[in-house]
C-alpha cells in the first residue's frame, strides 16, 4: 500500500526547482535501482549517461525542443541502447556470470549458445528494437524508485535523437539514444502537480480469461 501511495503522488514533472539538488547518496540509490533492473538474458543492452556538464545540458536542451526540464532538473539521465550485440559482448557477459556465481565457464556453454543463436537470428532493426525495449524496463524501475524516494522525474522522448547521438558521440560507441529522464524536485509553480491522474478504470485495463 505504501508503494501505491508513492506512485499516486508521482507525475511527469514539467517545472523543476533548479535550486534543489539530489544528494550524491540518493543519486547512487537511483543508479543502483537501474543496475538491478531485469533484462532479457541479463544482458542489459544499454548504457545510461549521467549528464553533469552544464554546457552539454544546454546543447541537449536545444535538441529537446528547448524543454526547460533538461537544464532545470537536478540531474539528467540519457538512456542509450546498443545498435548491435556482438559475440564479444556475449562472451564478457558469460564470464561475468561465471565469476559472480562461481560457476565454470564451460558449464555455461549451452546458455551462451542459446543467447548467440537468439540474437544472431535478429535483423539489425529487430536487434535495435529489442535493445530499446530492454531499456524501457529500466525506465519503469527508475520511475518507481524515484517515487519511493520522493524524487520527481520526467521521462522524455521529445527530442532530436540524431542531434543527441552527435552531442554525446554515441554512434561511434555502437549506441543510440532512446529517451531522457530529468530528475530533481518539483517547483511550486508547476500546476501539473495539482491535476488528477487520468487512467483507465481497472475493468477497462485488465482482461480476465
């Protein structure tokens, strides 16, 4: 019930108070929540860029149709999914699994082969869509963590992705931007905080079968 109460209070914050900053301790908790997000095969096929530089934020704001959240929020995350998952990426993941769980690398060969077979069967566009979808799972986890820590957040897709890719030099890193998340504390001037949530009734959202 407490979780639901936190979720009822959250909304996509439009106006942040630029004077209120998230502590480094709290920011680390949010990063940990992102890190713990489940993903297909546990591959986490994305990176999260934590933007601190004010000059970069100003450039990103222009690429995001001058939305003030980009520069006014305490912090800004850019989620970027991988364009392609190559055999080395899979090998490194299996090595990490082996070390973390104290299993022999050889015992994970069949799992490695299953991952490789699944991913190599994807076209380039299918792989990008798959990686994008995995990053959105992390977004949901981040928004839930923000709500429980009483941090305000605004997920954003309204930006020129090609410009953002160029600003952050993502293409040469085998990455492409998927969405931004501005996080911080709401301004008293943000009227959206007083609006009731518009959500489908439960009987229209769920199907029992």
